[in-house]
C-alpha cells in the first residue's frame, strides 16, 4: 500500500501544491501544506484500504491549508487588538527560562536526530526545511528524482518527529 500512496502522491503533487497555493496565497506555504498533508496521508493510509485516496489527500491538503489561514487570521486579530498598548504595557518578547530550557532541549534532540540520519536524507532535509529550497532544487542538488527527494525529506521529518515525541 505504501508504494501505491507514494506513486499517487508523486503523480498529483504539483496539482496539490497549486490547489493549496490558491487557498493559502503563497507557493512556499503551499509546499509546506502539501508536505504535512503527505505525512498525515501516508500515516493514515498505512495498512488501510481507502475508497478514494486522491479525494482523501485533497481533503487533507484543504483542511491543513484552511487551518493555517485561520491561525494567521487569529494571530492578526490578536496583534491588532494589542497595537494600541504603550511600550511599557507590552509583554517581553524574551522567552521565559522554562521555555528557553525546553527549546534548547528540543534543539539538541533535533540535532541528535539529524546526526542519526543517512547523509543523503540529512542533506535533503537541511536543504528543504532549513534552507527553504524546493524539492526540485533538492533533487537537482542530489542528482535524484523529485519523488525520491520528497521521500527522503518525509523520512527525515518523520525520524525527527519520532525522536521529539519519544522524549516527551
């Protein structure tokens, strides 16, 4: 089933990105939406039969894109509601000591997880997630197909997520 879902995703990836871009208004955000949708879709499809997998994948993309738009709208309302505060009333933008410690630990876990990855997967993940390069750029840099570049990035993200969740 995994190979079927991967093939389905690779065949429709460009259309999914265009679909998400119409919702979120940005191709870069759309790429992230589609990446997240793939992870959810692959996880949901693992070992299960889906009646209409393509429709299900589009629904996941739509839901993630709309959730992102709602989040941005909430943040804007929150920010606009606080614009009239004076400088003295504004909360500090410095993280609390607890948050700083938590983020430092999470960063350490991610670095550790990245070090465990095969070199090609680590490079693909770094280029795509940290440097903001497209999957096409990643594929060209590594001399592989876009589908394989996507698979490497997805595997790297999944590995890092597992390491973070295992610690919590």
